[in-house]
C-alpha cells in the first residue's frame, strides 16, 4: 500500500475552489450546517426542521462529503471561517 493511500485530502475552503465551495451546498444544507454549528444533534435538527432523523443525517453526510470534512468540529470551523454563521 502506498503512503498516499492512507492520506486524507485537506478540507476545502471557499478559496480552494474557484467555483466556490459554498455554491455546492444547498440552502437546506446551509440551514443544517447553521444548526450543527449551534451544537444541535441530528435528533434536535430533525425536530426543529420537521424532518426525519435519517434526513438530517443524510444532509450532514452530504455536507461533509462535499466539503471533504470528517468531524462536526471541522464543520463548525468551516462555517465560522466562511462566515456561514456568526461566532
């Protein structure tokens, strides 16, 4: 196995992508990201938005995949760095 096989790509920021990474995130995903940055879990997000917990989980997974992030902390940091939420 090559050393690069275990390497993770660094998280993308808006400046890393000339198309604008934020443009890849839907309005609903931005809403979910905002709630995540407030410390809400999938169950709380689902209740607030009147969606299923599975749908909240799917949105979170899609956001993380699109932004190449791996943890909720990275999601919050991304949201703060890109002015998607207020600190």
